[in-house]
């Protein structure tokens, strides 16, 4: 009887495997919505638009960007978490996604259970920039000013709990300085704020402030990576500037609602890998100091968990919190 039941199940298993293969082969059969949980103009938006354009060209279906900024990415993330897990809605978000649950006392989804990582797309390096009116040309001078003027130097960020917020909070903690955080709704508005002199400093993502640096509206001080970046080898690292052990980089990646069929997950991962290997896409990303970054869904899952734990530690050390 058991043998007969097993034999009856074989055609069903084969049918399911065939259905999954057909599902992936036919995907996408309609327009795909790509949620960017940040306003236009920041690094997340830049990466999303470059990759979505190439996905559209390669797949023959539209991948439409939908900016849903608010609450450091929580508004857009919640929309994705509650969307059907059919591959037709996913988001392109930053490492802020795994820092939010440690910063907010309550968020409307489970960060580790309600999403699946599709693929990381770019590595983010931060850069400490100051308004030209601030008399600091290097890290040591910036720290000295911060100590002489406690709670007087203001810095902008793309939102509470964002990569740029925590990068500066970590620098303040490690250098024993007291700075005033002024959050904005995205990297674009935050960069405009410092370039206009509303605030005096920012730990920006490099791509979001390149035009302001080139136009001399901002002064570049140091980068957050452990080594100098190839695009701007003349800019020292924060560690070189005297804050030994400082290193803070992040990623921008694609995540979908949990339960996405494995064949579609793998198809999206493969198409994103193909997009990143395109010379035009990779060069445009690199020109914004967003280094192309790729992993399988399984590798990305490991990275998501390790970064979730890493940010828990950083947030505890810096005392950052949003209620």
C-alpha cells in the first residue's frame, strides 16, 4: 500500500517541478513594480533606476520604479512585506533595513521573517564632508572642533537609523565628540541641506555628494572604508585620520516578500547578476563609487543575518534609538 502511494505521488512531484520550471521561464509576464523606500536622488534610487532599466531591456517587460519614502524605509518596506509573493513586487533598499528593528521600538513587520533577499547590488562607502564654512580640512581638525564646540556642529542624514546616520554616530562615539543629528527624508534632501549651509557636516554616501564636491560646495574630509577608494585615492580614510579601527560600509540590495517561489527568486537573481555584469551599468555604478556587488540568494541570506547582528552591536555602542 505504501509503495503504491509513493508511486502515485511521483507524477504529482514531477508535475510540480514542471510547473515551477514553466513559472520561471514565463516570468515576468507583466509589469514588475520596484519599490524604493526612499525619495528620488539618493544612492538607493540611483542603483534602482540603473538596474531596473537593464532588467526591462533584458526581460522584455517593464520594471517600474515606485518611490515610497518615509520613516527610514519602513513605509515602503511594509508595503512590500504585505504584497503578494509572486515576484511582481520587490524593493531595492539599503542596510538600513536591518538596522531599523534595533532603532525602533515597534515596526509593522518582522525584518528577518517577512522578507527574502534576492541579491545585493552595490557596496556603499561613506564619506565625511563638511560645508566650506566649517574650518576643518581633515579628520583631526573636525574632531578637535567637535570637542571644542560640543552640541554645536550639526550634521544631516537620510533619516534616523540610516547608514549615514549611524556612520556619523559611530564616529562621534569613537572620537568622544558630541554632534547634533538633523535627519532628512532621503539622501538627496540631506545633501542639498549641507550644500546650502543648513547644516555643517554629513557622513554621506559618496555618490550622493559627488556633484557638490566637484562644484566645491562641499569639502571632502575622509572615507569610511578601511582602504582608500580607487575613484578618489587622494582622500584618506577616517582610520588614517586618527580614529583607529573605524570602518563602516554597507550595501544596497533587492529584497522581496517572504514566500517568493524559488524558481522566480533564482530567475531574478540571475537577471540582476546579468545586469551588474553589463559594462554600462557597472561603469555608471563605479562612477558613483557604488561598487557592483553580487551574491546568490543563499549567500545574501547569510550576509543579512550577520549585518542584522552587526547593526545591533553598533546601535547599542552608539546609544542611537528612535521611539
